[in-house]
C-alpha cells in the first residue's frame, strides 16, 4: 500500500481538532499539512502566512485560538505549541534583557499559555495531546544562543511539570527536541555553509551525517498528537539524527567508525 493510500484508509487524526502555532513556515507548516492529510481539523496560527494571525506569547491571542476551537468546532483535542524565535548566536555578554524577555516570552511563556488555556477544554473531550517544540539546545550547550537554549530547557522542564499537574485528566503533555532542521530559523546557517562551499558539512556532527527536514519533525508531532502515543507523557522526544547521543569526541580515537 502506498503512503498516499495508507493516509486515505488509516487517517490517524480523524475527527480531531488541533491548534498549531508557528504554522506559517517550517515545522509548523509541515505539521499542519500532515495533520490535515490525516483527517484533523487544524486551526493554523502564526504572525504571518497562516489562517489565523496570532502571537503565541500573548495571552489574549492564545485564549482567542482556544475559543475559536470551542465555538467554531465544538471541541479541542490537541495543541502543538510550536512557535519560536532564535535570537541569533550572540553571547551572554552581548544580549540585552530585552532580548531575553522576547525570546522567553515566545519560546517558553507561549507553551505555558498553550497548556494553561488548552488543557481544560481538551480534558472536556476526554483527553488529548499537547506538544511543545523544545530543542537539542535545551539538553546541553552548543546548539543555540544563551537565551534560546535556556528557553528550550525551560520547555523540557515545563512539559514534565505540566504532565504531573494534569494527572488524572488524560491530557498528555510532551516536547519534541529537533536537531539541525532546515527552516527559516536556521536559514542563515545553511546559507553560510553554501557560501563557503561547505554544504556537505551540514549535520556532519550527527551519526546520520545530514541535517533534517521539517517533515521529519512533523511525523514525530503526528505520533504525539495521535492515539498511538497514548502512553507517552511528560517526555522530551529527541529527533536529531543522533546528535545528542554523545559528548564531543574525536571519531579517530575510537578506531573503526563505519561499516
């Protein structure tokens, strides 16, 4: 059976209403398209390029998205709190308080608002799934700027705390930790490598020796949004080609490293 036929005969999100933030591009756009193909009704939100204009770090905007689900669709089964900003690679000594406030507002307060306002409505439907985009930068240093990394570490902690506070509700809360994925946020990394003729070096630090694409994260989000992940809760799912499986080391010191 082809993938297309499999989607048609076994839609994994049939009848589910799901909000996706950061849906105008990258991971959010790929996830929105995949969710729709699997039978979901998607409320796609972004500052640009999505059906609903919303700032994911603004409480009134998040409340409005949840109310849209309730009043237009009569239900909410999932929320993919995916919107984020990178803040660049400036050091702690170069970033300002305002930089930190903006990055934390979108990347960490945004997922908090999603959980706070979506969980009660999702509980009313008998349960469902909240997914937050974290990052391998939240696991250890070396994958993002200071504020970005701190915000993503916060997301990983948040989903664990939220899963516990929602005990008995059947509302699951999980995070996805992408590695290097080619999106608008990482475009400068890819452009810099191409300008130097080093495109083949992108992703070379992970065992798959390549960067990822948004659809590979969208498939992880599909799993977490669906009933197939019904026993996965309070977890940070790493999708990074194996990058975070190791501390830095010299492959040559380990003898043969490939078949």
